[in-house]
C-alpha cells in the first residue's frame, strides 16, 4: 500500500473514533438504564427457564411412572391370557 492510502485510512479511522467518542452523560445514563433492564430481563428469563426445566422433569417422572404401570398391566394381561388359554385347552381335552 502506498503512503497516501495509509494516511487516508488513518484519517477515516480517526474520524470514526472521534465521532463515536462524543457520548454525553445523558446518553451514557440511558444506555446504563437499558443495560440494567436487559440484565433484569435475563434474570427473569433464567428463572422462567429453571421453572420450565423443573416442570419438564416432573412430567418425565410422571410419564415414566405411567409407563411402568402400563408395562405391569400388560404383563398381568399376558399372564391372565396364558392361564385362560391353559384352562380352555384342559377343558377341551376332557
């Protein structure tokens, strides 16, 4: 790069830096207020997410209990069907 191009880039960067650094106290306070509000919103969202996670874990536990009961009922049903089938076959042999 030639010296002219480097100097012009430095002037542009300097101008951008100079213009962006002109924040007033009022603007700073407004920005700080927005940041505080956002932090509060993040905390509330984290709390809501934790509550949702706890509710989801409860739902999983209930679903697992229901599945266990369904499996138990299915096993009893198969056992009863087997017994009835044996009784029917004995009755047919007589």
